[in-house]
């Protein structure tokens, strides 16, 4: 199918969405599909729910946000469950303005944009379909035509709750064009579109002296005053403010707390009563979600002003901190680079990871727990168990510093510095050291950074460098062993056999000579010493391994190389220690002999084929690791 055919198909699909009928026809649709008359909060909640929700370790993950928002699972759960789910059930939180508060580049605008774009797509589906009175500037719910007195009867018969009243335009049309016969009122399907200003509005504050309240509530059409003779005639008024056009959907109030007070007063009745005042008309009903966003400094200034108490009580604040997981931060940078025109430049493995380590460390707060430092905390948050702590400690650490993630290096700074590394002349590949260098150089150009903060960030760059050094050595050493996993498992199984014999006080049988041998103490200690197990502690450590082995066996599970984090670390370190001299000599020699050259080429090929390196960064990694091992 060529592009013109696709264009024609798209046009046909758009035309197929159109529907027109009378209010009488609409009632038949409501009877068959009551959800088409749902209120705005319920529509947004169902949109998120219909995209699918998964639960992992007690944390809900929303597929709706999965491609754009990373590492904010708890924030999204609070947003969806505590706000939208409750509001969808018509609890009182729907009468609150949703305020997303957090640091710059934390994801606030992205969340709102996703909700707006999502609503546009959802309104084109059967589950998200909605209908409005044809010709209504606010595309309002046709059920508003039903008189208040008959609504209880309608709810009993149709099971649909009605909220709101006719806008001035529809009230006038009902009387003048249709003589009060509501069943004849024309109804059409409504497709949300921010571009066409249907169901999705955005209000951006500007100069308070020049900005008019009409931007929110519409304005008088002076060209028709002489025709209709009154400013209170709906035909002489433009119902085209952001609050008007966002009816049935969502309105984004950008930087709400920067607004002049007169703009915020309109939100008082809108949030609490579901209506607002416009021109010389009675209160106008509006069913819309108002989402605002701001930073922490502006929010604190707002709540400290006593004059804002009325509005403050009508706001629900959702904190949107920075992500605190290294693996999720990597996804943020991958997304930003994926959207750029730099796909021809190769980014070496771990280059984005070291940038993520730097930025996450800058956002963490020191813990009062003994033995806990920022690196351990970073690893715990990212799902790793570290010595002395387990994943169950994460909740306690998060509660220790509620403000954690509300400050630190923002993703925009990091991606700006990665961008500067990417556009360096003649660059075909950037590695972790290039990224760390770019991050450090950027600190000198940062206008608002203090000397103390700069020193702190340079220290985090040094920590990220040390983490990379360990990763680099491990990567090269793995590549030197043709079947690394197999060697590690063989060593692991050998250790388990010896531990089992040691704890049970029995001898081992040599598989070839069948000679009975004592457990190999030298082998066991060479592994245990890698993770600091002392001579006095070796017995309890071995018994713990045996208990874990028995526990797995009782549950019908296999106790393998990945089942015990500390033992896995010990096995790896032992394997690497045995390899160290070979790696060191091979990678650091300036004039390799034929055998060494062959080995280097094999390792380089393995790095390229199995670990995602290109010839340039594979060669640089080997040189770098050679220099590390020679220090």
C-alpha cells in the first residue's frame, strides 16, 4: 500500500467515526452503551485502565504511561488511584483541581501531554466515544436536555447519572428552534482535538496587565450587539474561552501559580460546584478535569499567602519527584536520544548508565542508617540487594527522607551534555568516559551552581567513574572466558559439593579415581575471601548456604548460580582473580605476539557480537582496562 492509499484509508476511517441523529436516537445509544454518558474524570480513568494495569511486587504499573514515564510508579499510582479512580466514583476529590508539583524536567508536562493526547485517541474508540448537542459551542452532554424533575426517573430506568445544566446557547435554541421539544434536538459524535479546540484546552499565563479573563470564559461579540440588542443574549457572546472549549475533557493550566488572582477566582466555583461565571449569564455548567503544574518554590510561596486559603483547600497536590532508579533513568536518556537525529552515532554500552549513576546520586539524601551510603542506597533503589540490606529496607529508606528526589541534577542537563559529546567533530562513537568528561566540563558553564555544589557533583562523577571501572573490568574479563557462564556454574557447583561434604562431615569421591578426599578447604576459602568472609565466620556462612540449598530442594526449586547474590559475587570475583594476570598481560602489551593478537581479536569480536560494542569502543575498552589493571 503506497502513501496515497494510506491517506485515503485514514480519511475513510475518520468519516466512519461521524454520527448524527436526534436526542431520541441518542437515548437508544445510551440504553445500549451507558458508558458514553460518563463524566470526564471517569472517562480519563477508564482510558488508563483500558490500556491495562499490571501489578509487580505490590506496585501497580500502568501501560498507558509505560513508553514515556520512567521510575515514577508510586507517583502514577497515587495519581491514578487516589485521584482519578476516586473521582470516577464521583467522590469529592473530583471537585478538586489537580496540581502536579515537582522540580523542572521531572515529567509533569509529559504526564499532562499524555493525558491530552490519550483522550484524543480514546474519543475515537468505541469505549471512549462521547456525544454532544450539535451546534453547542461547549459540545455539552445531550442528557442536560432532560428537566431536573425527570432525572431521578431517568436514572432509575437507564442507570445513568446526569450532572449539569444546559448552556445559554442550547437553552435559547431549545425554545426558539424546537419549541421545547427536546427529542428533536440534534446530537453528534464528538471527537476530541486540541488543534480544533474541542474538549482539550490549554491556558498559559502571560503579562497580567494585557491578559484578559475572556481567555478563560469567552467574550462579548460586539459585531452582533446591534443585531441582537443585548449583551445577555447568548448569540452576542463567544463561548470560546479555554474553560468553554475544554468542557467534557481536560484543561491544562500551565504554571497556574504564576497567574494573576482574578484568573484563579474562576476556578473556585468550577472546582467545587462544577460551574463558572461568564458575561451576563447564569452560572455555566462545565464537566472538565483541570490539571495544573508548578515547582516547589512557587507552591511554598502560594500556600504561605493567607489570601489563597480558599483555593488551596480546592487543590489536590501530587508530588512528581525525579526518578531514583538508575535503570529507569537510562530509559529516559534512551528515549530522548531516540527522538533525535543522532542515530548514526554509536553509544557504547554503559555510557548512559554512568550518566544515570551521576544524576541519581545527586538526587539522593544521606541516610542515618549505620552502614548505608549513597552508592548502596542507589543500588537498593534499583532492585539490587547489597551487603547488610535487602529490598524490604527500601520502604523505610524512602520514608526517612520524604523530599528525596525533589532536587538534584535534572535530565535536561544530562541530555544537553550527552548531546555536546554526540556532536563533537568526526565522532562515530561515544563511550562512558566521553559522557563523564562532558558532564564535568558542563559544570564550569553552569551559571547558578555554587562552589560547594560543584565539588559535590564532581565527587559524584568520580563515583560514577569508579562504578564504570568495575563494570569495564568485569565486561572484559567475561569476554576473555569463552563460556563465562559455564565456567562460573562449574566453579559454583564445585563449591556446593565441598560445602555439603564439609557441613555433613563426609568425604568427597573423586569422579575419575573414586578416591575419597577431604573437602577442598583451599578452594572454599579462596572463594569466601572474595567477599570478606573471615575464618571465624566461614562455618556459619557455609551452613547458611546449605540451609538455603535444602529450602530450595523442599520447594522443588533449583538452587543455581543466581540464587544467592553474595555467593554469586564471590564466584565472579574468584573467576576474575584467576584471569587477572592473563587479561592484564594481553590488554596492556604494546607489541603483542601472534598468540596475544589472536586472543585480543577474539575478545574484541565477542564484545561486538555479544555485548553491543562497535569496533571503536571495543578497542578503547580493552586499552582502558589494560591501563586499569596496570595501576
